[in-house]
């Protein structure tokens, strides 16, 4: 799938004006990372990389691009920790918003302008890049995991969204810095949505393309048994919190709105 440029000079200005960066957490994805960086540079120079303890040639690749802003973990800490490090690092560099993009080449940089347009309309919403999960080459475990996650997210928040597992997202950073998170791995991407919704942030979606390579070419650090177990435990905790606090609170807020 080729990159389709949409007036990249204009969008570079827009990223700067909106104080928005592209945040790329990466761990041992050196075979795809450089092309991902090059594609993103077509749209913005505001790129933050979190090298989450990579042991491959990642640092060699990053050294080619002095304009990158780079945070580093000495050892691999997990995607959730990498994202939180990136959020703090982006804020310290003056950014108010971050669009997260995976480094495995599955996300298309030409979808970045869609997030900027969404941000212009609503600055207190986490926007998720919604994938077409019915296309060919979508792994069965990804489709199941997404449906599983979407169901429990609606139970916990009352919000119906089509893709809670996409890593292509836009985050308002200032509200997130006030929150405390429990998780460190992939389940963080569920936790941040639930806590954001409970805190009154909007949860929105923008349609995106996604590329799933043939099975023998896929790069993933997702461990189905361990990661699904952690996600299930997290959902159990959130369901308990929702039943005894957040669902009654939503009910009371609804009554106040009607009144």
C-alpha cells in the first residue's frame, strides 16, 4: 500500500499550530521502523520516539534522524509504560496532543490528517483510529480480541465504539497527566480509554486503513494467553468499580440532565 500525500506542507504547519506530535513507541521493530519514520516525516517534523529497550538496530536507525525527539528505556518495560513515558516526554517538550502510531508498519501515515481534523472539532476527546476488521488477512485472534474488548468497554462506560484495540489514536495530554494508571503492558490501551471516559473525556473514532502482512511476515510482541489474562483481570476490576460507582453516577447525571 503506497503513501498518498495530502498537501504535507500544510499539515506540518498544522501539527505545530495545534501543539501536536506523533508518538511512536518501539521495541525491536528495526525492519519496519525506518520506513514508518520516513512516512511520518511527510506530514510532520514533530515526532517523539520511545525506544522501549530495543536490542536490535533501532538505535542505529534513530541516529540517522537528529530532528527526532527520543526518550529511552534501558530495559523493555511494556507498551503501556512506553506510552506513559512518551506522554510525559511530549508534555515536557511543549506538546498538548499526541497521535500514537505503531512502529510495525501496519498504520498508514496518510491517515494522520484525519486526526488533526477531528482535533479541530473537539479538543477533549480521545480519538481512536477505527480499522476495518472484516478485511482479508486480519488475524482471527485480533478480530476476537477486539470484539471482546469492545463489549467490556461498553459495559464499563456505556459508550459504544467499534475498535477499542487500535493503537492509532489521538490523546489530549493535559487531562491524562492528572490520572494514575495501574497497567504496564497492552492492557494500558483499554485502561486509558475507560479512565478517560469516566473522567468526562469524549471517546471518538476516525476511520483508518490498516495493513496486515502475510502471517510469516508479521511482527508482534502480543502474547495471547498472558495478555488476554491481564486484560480479563483488568475488566473484572473495572466492572466492579462500574457497578458500585460509575454506573450509579451515570444514572444520577442522566437524571440531572433531564431535570
